C-alpha cells in the first residue's frame, strides 16, 4: 500500500503525462500561431515564458503576445503544419513547416521547436528554423 502511495505521489509531482504535454504543444501551433488566440496564450503560456529564436529572445507573456501579434500581422495567412512530435518528461520536440504570405512573397520554411512545459503551461520555447530559406524566399538574400 505504501509503495502504491509513493508511486502515485511521484507521478503526480512530475506533472501532466507526455500526451498532455504534446496536446499543449499542438494547441500552441493550432490556436496561438495559426489563429492568434489571446485566450489560448492565457491558457497555456506561463507568465514568465522565455521564447528563443536566435537572435530574438522574448521574456514574459506580454512581450510574447506582442511577438505573436507582429508575426500574425506580417503573415496574415500564417499556417504551421506539424510533421513530427516527440515527448520526454516535461519537454516536447516538434518538427514543422510554416507557410504564409507577406505582400506578394510566399514562404514555405521548415523548423523545429523544443518546449519546456511545467504545470500545464509553456515555460520555454527554443526555435531552430531554416532562416536562410526564409530570407531567400523573402528576397533579402539572393538565391544561389
């Protein structure tokens, strides 16, 4: 009996199951990035969130809101499609494709995010994306 109680307490202390964390990561793309939902930001993003997409580093939920608004403004038809997702403990890794239009230029860029999720909220996001492909598609860097 004591062993069962200890195991239950240990599992509870580790937070939500990996499938729950995957659902949070999926909601980040579907509700926050794809639609700009302020309610979703409140629901799944921690107040002290840290977002890293070098060289950009955003700290705190208010600056994160501004980042999402700027991204959605720059690409009104922005859409992320998830290709893969893996979870281990309180981290979720995703591989995605971002598509959108800015003016007359279309972008189709791949990338990956790693999320640190604690107590049902995203605390940290690390982004690694093909910025060279994005720059070429936007016309800021010439194609080879």
